[in-house]
């Protein structure tokens, strides 16, 4: 596995060439794919910038709004083959999105069928270009509170959806959501490398019960030790996960920093959790 620099996740807003320079300066192995810049300059110029800094491509965010109205969804799906071709051309083989853990419109079975029907053609387009689809489950109980119907909020539940979607679908596995779903070691042990497409790491505030976590209130990887990131990363390493690992702390402290300081602090946090996990 390798570290990947995700700008949006730490509140950095830079054009891709500057982002790549920051990533290289602070020791990241990869930089998340900037679809806007890729669309603007094309794969050749994009690769030239990335290669100039000795980086590889991390994952990309799926540019399809899976839950949008039919017209928007179809437009996104129609545009996806061209995007997927460009993404593959810059060495990216992973695109990811998250799935909300509730619905106010559809009971569980109907919502499962809705997501399967929307995601199956997406996965098929990506498969044509050698790209895997990562689906993220959202663990916190408070996200589901007050909504009409619960939906998938665990790894095994999301793997059921992945199986229904396509052979190239797997988890975007975030240690925050693993922790807030109960932090079960058994849930990790049930996974192998083929189940995992993409990985995010972060930590959690101290002193909260599982029913008190707020999804946007997190901490830098290794900052509090509440999330057992060592166990999380050690298992991924043991099963041979070979993809990107990106920090997603949603940190006000990071967002208040100068961009270079935020990049440095993020790189240091990843080093802090990689080392004890033996990665």
C-alpha cells in the first residue's frame, strides 16, 4: 500500500501542478486524481506533470451522482466512458464513492435494488477500462438517526451490494467508518485484498460512545489512538492490499494552516500510523 495526497480531504485548494509539487515535497507516494485538470489538459500533459514529481496516481472520485434524478444520472453515465478512458490512461485503476446509510424514500430492499440498478452499469463501464469501483459504507449511528429507513452501514452489508453490482466492485474502506460500525476485528479478518479497492484513515475524538460520533468531527490519523489504526493497517498489509491510503480527517486545525504546513502535518500523521503497523 502507498500514501496518497488528497487535497480536498485536508482543506487544500491548489491547481494540480501545485498539488503534485506539495505531495512530492512532503514525501507522498501518490496524488489523488484531479478530474478537472485531467479533462482540461488531457492524459499526456497530466502524466507529464505527475511524472515530473516522481508520483503515481492515487484513486479518483466517481463522477456519477448515483442518487440523482434520472436525467442527471443518465448524463453522468453517458459521460463516464470518456472519463474512465482518461483516468486509465494516467495509471489510475480505482474510482470510489460513498453510499448513504439511510433513506427517507425507500425501505432497505427497495433501496438495495435502486443502488444495484444504478451502480451495475457504472461498474460495467469502469470494468471496460480496467478500473475497480470502491463503495464506502458510513458507520456512525447519528447519521441514520431521524431518517425513515436504515441502509447499509457495515463492511459485510456493503460487500453484499458489491457482489450484486459487479466483479470489479469492492470496498472503499475507511477506518473511521469501521470504528464507528463497531470496530470489529472479525469484520477485518473476513476481508481479503480482492474485497478492498480504496482506503482512508483518520482518528476519532476521545471520550465518545458509538452513538455519539458525528461524521464530520474527526482527528488526524494517530492523533488520539481511539481508532485502532495499527490493527486496521496491519490486516490490510497482511492480506496484500496494494492500493492508496489517504488521510481524511475533516480537521478545522488543518484547514486553518498554510497549505504547505497542512501537507506536512498530513504526511507526518500517515508516517505515524504506518510505522507501528509495520507498513
